[in-house]
C-alpha cells in the first residue's frame, strides 16, 4: 500500500485546510493537485509518490468540505470565489508565488477558474477530465434535470428532503468501496450502447441512489 506524506494544515481564507506535500522545494512552480467528488487528496497518492520521486514539488489539499479540511455550513461558502480563494491562501501559507494547478473532475472546474480570477498566482493549468467550459446559458441544475431526470445524483442532492446524507450514512463502507476501488476490467469488444453517464452522453438515467 502506498503511504501518504504527513498531513499538514494551513489557515487559508477563513478555514483550516489539510494538505500533503512531497518533493524538493525549489524555485520552480510546484504542482497543486485538486481532487474531484467524492474524492480526497488521498486519490492522488500514486501521483504524489511518483512526482515527488521525480524531483517535482507536489501539494495535494483536501478541498473545502472534504476530508481533513473544514466544512462550513452555508451553501454560499462553496462558491467559486471561496474555492479559488482557498488555493490562493494555501500558496500564501507556503510562501509560493505561482503554481501549476491540476484538477480532476470537480477539481477541474475549480482550477480552470484560477487564471480567470487569480492570474498572477498561476503558472499553468492542467485539466484531467473536465474541459474548460463557458458559463451555462441556464441554471446547470435545470439542465441536468431536463436531460437526465430527477434521479440524476447532482439533481437529487439539491433537495434536502431526499436526504443525501442519510443515503450515504446508511452504507458508508459500501459507498466508499464503490467510489475508491479500482475499476473493473473493461471488455475488449466495443460496447453495444453509447455511454450513459456524463454531461454530454446519452440521457439514459443510470446514476440512482435508493433508500
């Protein structure tokens, strides 16, 4: 099992952020790895080890609301101004002028906003699986609802009566095992149906949580 570097903490943007760091401290811009949902900095464990051993300074925080980092209650505390401000504060804490921000999934949406809001702190941006997109012409939740239906997980999470916390709390071990385990091997032959998940895929509803 690959071990993580020691957990450290930074006071940034009004919260305490947990982060991990590896590699030499040089004058080159480090990589800041920003995880997606429902992940943690732990999701980068293989990359942290490889990059650090390759002589690259790498920093992987638990983003606001995740893992060892504080989770403010107000919904407004999670807007893009706050999420990008957390990363700027992390750089300030580490006395780093600029960094290359690498984002996966939801982390990709965050890092693409860094040069638009904090250009002087950005040496580069890498999007792993989330391309840069212009602002949606309508409420994104309504777009998801129209395309994927009310059972789509992001849509479900907007309604407190659906109790997403209760859904996850009912089967914590199974939930995280499903999210964090390695994917099953894919068949070599071409699938008979197009992909059914994701924003640009078929509207066939497959993301469902049941009580």
